[in-house]
């Protein structure tokens, strides 16, 4: 009967989730360019980068590599933000704001008409490894200290030359358009000066290979997998997808309030203007030579910024927040999370499981203070700051050193606890630098959060522990670990190319196996 519980958990938890936060609410499912999908925050583990924290915010989910002719530009009408709370009061103290501009270069070819005609594609043949682009994507980044809509706004600048405009590499169209995509994209990893920060950081914005793994198909097929069996990345529904990444590497002391408060909380959002007017007769996009002041595109936006996406800890909006409040959660701020507290202290998921599976599905007693720790306050003695105001965000204890990539455990800090729920750093497999202490790309957050929902943090009171107190890792069948990612910034791998053919139209032979 013990196996029935994780089977049911995997089913119910995944029936509301496309992935870590992909298409998780009714409104955002219709607006993919502003859909925040995954958020990572961890002490940098690249060699020689101790003393830095990496922040990675992913947007625009489930990108098919062949998604031309327009591919996946970010929305120039949107505001993308990463917020940091460094004094535990549930209010942002630092906000990095990203704004994008898409410029059309009017590339034309001779056709015999009176003038050359604009091509319908976003590129022409490259010059060497440099793509010839019909659409250029650039962006600016500002740091706001204090309230996100406050007046203390300063630009992040290029450490080389001091410029404030950065280039986003075009998506990986294919090897005929960009013969060596990784080399092309890497030239847009910038060393940047962050306002009031003595040490430069690094920044990259561009398409990456989707790093979140989950067996959606098997789960939807009445959990057609063994939750106590082996993980198999080949079964992941996201293995052939890309995503758009906003990555920052920031000196730790530029994020923390002081050396006595090393724990920071963070979350990512996107916002749109409150009003939108659609133009029934669009007059063309912005071009390299500019546009007439009265030459409007398909829409005109105005009014206050209105938040439409929010993501801190993974899977919260999927498996904790009720469907009626999912859009409301995406529009809310951590300081107002008291309105959602009952979803955490009295979760509906265990009750649903009990209805579906009877006594075989345990319903832990409420209130569920263990889930409060996981999602709202941080875990005591790990990443819970002094005087914390309960609020949903991803929390990182920057004083816990990064674990070298070869030693990372994909169940993060889960194995650092005794059966009584006490922290014990000498436990076999303990890796306190992983989720829920921040989140690294290789942390298998589906398996970890399934275990938390099942009551792992309840310690000895959890009836699903074996008598000797050993902890069983439950799985959705996918493998998620550090070996699937790069060991250097921005850590997520170069995206999949849109064409399976070689650079001269020669079809690549199928890989063995």
C-alpha cells in the first residue's frame, strides 16, 4: 500500500502543472512571451567564481527549436524584473529591470520590381559565423534600489566602453544560418558594472536549452511509471524544447544587506501596461532608420505597469494555489501573501488524494507548518532569516559555500535532515547548497517537492518513513542532475538548433542508439 501514496501524489501534483511554472495560470497561458517558467538562484560554482551569486530567470516556455519564421523574441511592450529582499521583510530592496527593443532592418532582395522588396524571414545567409539579421534584439537593464517603482533607478553598464545597450543573440535558427551557435552566443556574455557595486558582475540574455525535466506524458497516462524506480531523462517531455534566459552573476556583497544577514530572498516577475489598444491598420514596426511618430504597429500600450507573472519557489502556483486564485497570485507581491496563507496551512492536495485513494493516501494533520517552512519562511538552521515575514519567494543562505559540481546531490538539501527533522550536515548525501536552499539547475525539484508535500519535513511524525528512518526519494521518472548542464556561466546549455541538417544542407546522419 505504501507505493500508492507517491503514485497518487505524482498524478495529482502534475495534473495542474505543465512544468516548473509553464502555462500555470489561465491568463499567462495566453501570453507566453511574459510567462516566467523557472527561477534559479545559487552561489556560483564555476571555478574561480566564489563570492558571486547567479540569478537565472527563464521566460517563454516550451519553445520548439524549429519555431520560425519569427522564433521567440521577448516582448518590447513588457517589463521583466528580478527582485531581491535582503532584510526578510517581504519587500524588494533591489530590482533588476530588463526592457527590450526589436528593430527591423528591412533586408531586401532584387525581384525585378521598381524597388527591392523586403524579405519575409528574419535573416539572410551569414558572413562566416555572423548571422545576417533582419530583426535585431537589444535590451537595457536598470537597478532600482528600494520600491520597484521608486525613483532610485540607475543603469547597468557594459564594463567595456560603458554602454547601456546590450545585444540579445538571435535564437538558434540552425547551423546553415549560424554554423557555430555556441561561439556566436558566447560573445554576448557581458562583464557589467552594477551601480554602487565595486566588483563587476556578468550578464547574458538569450535562448538556452530547456533545463527543466518532467515526464508529462507518463504522468497524464494515469501515472504510467514507477515512482520508486530509476530516472530516465529520455522520457522527459521537455528534452527537445528551448527557453529564453535572463542571467546575472552578481557579487554576493552587492546583494546582501550585511555580513550578519547572509540570507536573501528573490523572485522574478513580468508586467504589461494596463491598457492596450489594437490598431486595425498597422503601419509597420520600428526600423533601423526610425519610424514616423504617428506610425503605429499592431498595438499601442499605456498606463501603469501591471504584473502578470510571478515566480519564486518552483511549482507553488501549480500545486498549492487554487485555480480560482492563480491569476491573482501571479499579480500579487510577497508582502500580501497573507491572503493565500490558508492554501499552505490547509492544503487541498492531501485531501484530494484521500478522496481518490482512501486511507492509503495519508492526510497529515493541519496546519501544515512544514509546508510553511518550505514555501514561506525558509527552513530553520538552513535558509530562514532572522525575523522573517512569511512570504513566498526563493531563499538562499549565501554563507553556505557552493558545492563543487562533481559532488552535487540532485535532491539538494533533502538528505541533510534526521528522521526527527533536525539538520545534520554529516548525513550521507547531504548537500546543503541545493534546493530548498536556493535552486541550482541540477536540483531535481519535482522529486524534492513531491517528498515535501508527502510530509518529509514532518520528521518522525511522517508515517511514510521506513522504521529505521531512511528516506526514500520519489521520482516522476526523469533524471535531473548537474551533469546535464554547463559548469560555467550561464550554466544552461546552448539551445537546440531549428534544423537537423548540416551547414551546407547536408543531412546529418542519425546518432547511434
